C-alpha cells in the first residue's frame, strides 16, 4: 500500500469583522477582541436586531476595478479578496498547466443575498418592470467560485458547496477529497457569506435565536447567536506538490469527517456531532487523546453549546478535561457559510504559534458546558493536533482535523 | 375600557392562544390549562416559534425577543406576554 496522499495548507486569506486580512483576524482573536458591534444597516431603526459582526470599512471600489465590480455581489467580493490574500501567500503563479490541476471549491449558506434582497425590493416594493441584467450572475450560489476561477485562470474541478453553517468545512473537505483522489494538485477552498440583508435578518429574528447583548458561547448567560459575515479562503496542496516547489507549509489538513443527524431540522444531536468528530480522527489516523484543541461550533445558543459539550465528552471521555475548547464566534460572529473558514484561520494559528484563542464575552460557567473553554484570555499551549467543528441547521456536520506542518 | 371589558378581552386572548397552541401541538384543546408547559405538550423549539409567530400575527403584537427555549414556559406565561404586549400597544404614542 502506498503512503496516502497528504494535504497541506500553504496560503490563507480572510475578511471578517476583525479586518480585511487573515492577520487582522488572528491578532484580534488572540487579543480576545470582539468584532461584534452596533448593527449598521439602512433599516436598522426598524429591526429588533441591534448587533452584528460586520466587516468594517469595506470599500469595494478600493479592491476591484470598475469593469469587474458590477459583476460582484458582496459575497463574491469577500471571497475574491480572501482568495487574493491566500494565493499571494502561497506564492503560486498559475500558468495553463497548473491552472488545469487546480480546483476551486467554496461554500456559502445563501449566496448572493444582497442582490436577491435589492432586486426583490425593486420588484415587489417599487413595482419595477425590469430587474438588473446582472442579477443572475451576481446571486447564483456558484458566483464566488466562478469569479475566483476566472480571476486566476483555474480550470480544474470547481463547484460550490452548501450546507448552511457547515458550508465552509464541507467545501474544504471536498477540496481535500479532490487532492487525495488525484483529481487536482492544488485547491483554492473555503467559504464566504454576506447575509445581513433586511430579509435575512428578519428571517433570523423570526427564529428567535439571535442574542440581544453579545455572543457568549458556553457561558451560563448566553442568549443566542450573533450574525456575522466575511470569507476565509485557503490554498490547499498535496504535500508532494508543496515540497516540490519548496513552499512554506502553514499546517497539514490531516483529516476530515462528516455526518448527518437525520433528526430534527434545527435541534442538534450529540450523536451526529460525535460521529463527525470520530470520522475526522479516523481519517487522520489519530486517536482522540492526541487532540490538544477544538475550535467549537459554539454558536452561543442554549441547544448547540450543551449538545456540543455532550458530543465532545462522548468522543474524548476523560481526555475532554485535558483539551482546550473555544468558540471564536464570540469575536467574528456567526458568519454562517463562512464560519468554518474563519475558524480554520484560528486553528492554523493555534497549531503554528502555540496560542489558543479564547471564548470571549464569557461570564459564568454553565454546568451543561463543563469544558475548559479558555474564557476571555488566549492561552499558550502546544497544539499538535486540533479539530474544527461545524454543525449546521438541517443536521449536517463537518469536522476538520489540522496538524502541524510535517 | 373598563375592568369588565378588560376581563373579557383577557378571556378572549386565552381562548385564542389555546386555539393556536392546540392546532400547532395537535392536542385536544380541552386538555390545556394556563399551567401546561410547552414541553408537556411535546412542542419542539421549532413548533414553539411557530406558535409565537401565529400569536403575533393574530394579535398584531411583537412578543419580547429571546432565544427559543420554551421548555419551562407555561401557556399562562404566553398569555400574560400577549396581554402585556396588547396593553403596551394601547398606550398612546409619545
């Protein structure tokens, strides 16, 4: 049997409430700085939602030329900006041959929501007779993938992945599968979301799951999730490809695991989450007691955080009391389909630098979430192996196992 | 309005809230009391937010926002919340 194909991360980029690049996100996270603030929206006065984790000071015209910009919904703008950073860091320059061996796989929960919302307003509120001719190309779910592919001449297998809040992790897992299976040598993969439209916020309000103060995962006083936005994009390569070109390897994507609850459409199931974590460990060929850190799904809802705690205890048994678990959603918010990708920035940072970002906004412990959740302050800890959890509405779970660069 | 009218209105609120919950939880309306909890009725969190939506639509009120965790909430608590929201609506603006 040949040694299995290993997959490494050689570039990363991020756009989040903590800034327009991965370094801003990481530095913000380890400083315990929350990107959650007062909601900025033209209709903010009418909304019950008063807070969100929004990308600050984002001027699209500063990043895209006037020919490209009309084609781009905000969700594609975020993805392209993050891809530019990731590809820049990787040092890859794509010619025709490499382009053909490069895949693009990007997750998003809702796609071009800003365009959808604007055009719906024109149609229904203003009774417009015609919609913008670029409506379809902006809002289609695969637009971020296609825009990245076009921008860099990437002509390998490329598609979008949707699994609500697990979209990023599923997308990265798919890219990993393409590399493992020999269908590509390089993959540009991650997730993007720009979901803070009037319609989407109203829809979330109706679910009565949004917090009105801030996001306090695992804390007794948690009151729900806080919506965020942004994108995280990574360059993945086979280890062989990365070594051949002498690339700087940031971390190894050591394994992936996925599962479906087949239960309630919203209420999470510990068994489903546990199966995804176990599958990721099995795929990585590691044991539960080798895990040092878990970046939790940790939404800050009553149900998720308690269920995730039970799932972690089920998988890790007594080791659950030794590993660190934190939810960085307390700082970058819940960016839905982009969340897993933003969290992968945190996980890569943790394995590279030996610093575990905290769970911010933490007040008192909840007996139902009795793990070491790294309250409020980052902690130095050698992290050789970490998991990144994502558990979506609809019961779709995806977990990434990340190890130090080989 | 006078106290008698207010009592009538409260009775109506209770009747209509019972109707909405019975329909959503698919239970016999006669089994409902103000002390019944949504959990007793086997109402899931998703059913519960639908109950609240139906109540808000019916009375044209907005119930206080909070995370959907209705295990301990009683039907009587919901009725009180509706009555409070209706009373708040009755206050003259300004």
